[in-house]
C-alpha cells in the first residue's frame, strides 16, 4: 500500500485553482522528488499532507489515514519541514529542540537522549549552545530537520529544503537526506529544479499549474527532461545565417536570435521526440566556418518536456 496517496486532490484560493485533481502516489520507503516551477502548487500540497491546510475537494491519505478526519493519528507519523524556520528571539539551538521534544510529549532523560541524537544526526552538536537566529541558512535548515526527527516519524515532508543554500550547504543537506532514507524513512521533497534531486530521489512527480504532468522513476524523468533542454550559442559574425543552418538540422525544433547589449545569442529549442546531440551543434557550426564565442546549456523547459505525458495523464 502506498504510504502517501491523494485522490483528485483539489484546492482553490478564491477563484484560483492551486491544485486541480492531483493524484499522487508515494510508495513506502521511497525518496520522492516533487518538482515544479514556482506557483505550481507544491507548498499547497505539502501543507495539506501536513494537516495544516484543508482540501477544497478530493482526498489525501497518509498510511491509509485520511487528512482532515484522522489528523491526530497522522501527526505522530509525519515530520514537516517548512520552507522557512521562522524567527526565535533569544533561543538556543538546544532549547529549541528541547521545546519541540516537550511538545511531542517526550520528557526527562529520554528527551535529553533524542535531542542529542537529532543534533548528532544533523551534525549540529557543536552548535547546541548557539542562538537559533544566528545560524546560517544551511544550519537552520538542518535544525529544522533535527526538529522533525525528534518524534521519529515514518514520513518526512520537506518543502524546498535546499533552496537558497550555497553549494556546500546543499551537499550537506543532500548527504543528510540520503542518511535518513537509509534509515528507512519515506521522504517527499520538493524543488523547482529536477537535477538538484537526481542523486537522492528514486521517484519523481512533476506538477504544473496544480496538475501532475509526470509521475515515474527519476531515470525516466531525466530522459524526458533531457529532451526539453535548450542551448545558447553565439557566433562571431553572421548570426542569422548560423540560425538558418541550425534550424534546418535534424533534432532542432526552433532557433530564436536574442539581442542583449551588443551581442546576439541564438536560443535553440530541441525536438522533444528526437533531440539533436549537444556535440552536434558546435560541430556543425564550425564545419560551416562559423567561429563560436559561446556555447552553453540553457534552461530545461519542464513544461515542454513533460507536455506529452500530460496528455496521457489527463485523458
Ligand atoms: N494563501 C494563499 N492565498 C491565495 N493564493 C495562494 C495562497 N497560497 C498560494 N496561493 C497561490 O496558489 C498557487 C500555488 O502556490 P504554492 O502552493 O505556494 O506553489 P509552489 O509552492 O509550487 O510555488 C500560486 O498561484 C499561489 O500564488
Ligand atoms: Mg512553495
């Protein structure tokens, strides 16, 4: 049985449909990447799963228990890591954890034990006596994770825990999540960047405008996203001719010339079904006598990449 399941989950804010018949399935023990651009509905979904927000329509279940009806049974088995920790004036890291452990009804020597363990696991032992408000973003994210580990929940719901982190802090969070996954927790983690989760997540759901447009293995998601890659190229002279050459190449869908400042950059969108190989682009230009001044991978166009999945899901 799936440990997280939503059935036609719908949430509106006034006229705005933030979640539109979302059907999400996360298997027990999975590390599930919940991907989508800003405004797609990730936070809304996670807040519903965390029992903090009510569905307008449809249903959400954790471990077979229904959100809104069995919240008191659900709360002990979930841990919610919000996108921001909030502010805690004049509170030490150890006090913060002691406080939340007490909220979960953990007392006495057991409490000292779970706090020490949570600090250890999140590598914050040396920061026990530091002010919560003085922590770096990376450390405060780890503290937020330490807090939800206190009551040893089966399911962790994390809302963009790696956003706004420097590369080093990002790696630390990633290693921590891998460790929690090894400990058997089911993890749902959101991000607006697919590649950011490629190393830790085994399964993926991609959400666009409140609808699930892809659900499957990380491997499949990466392959589909690869087809949505765009490239940016500049040549020393004759941009228009270079654009014409590339437009006629197999595997290229579209080339646009964008002028920024004094330079012209060719934005290449690849064919979703049979994308051109990256190496083909400079090779063709150089063969035709163009001199490259820029060649880089642009944005992955998630919407375009997953469009063909959308049809399948909605139909
Ligand atoms: N409290 C709210 N009131 C009105 N609109 C909201 C509220 N929260 C979110 N929204 C809207 O719902 C949509 C989904 O938001 P959200 O779930 O925060 O997406 P994400 O986390 O993927 O960025 C967005 O269009 C957002 O503006
Ligand atoms: Mg959000």
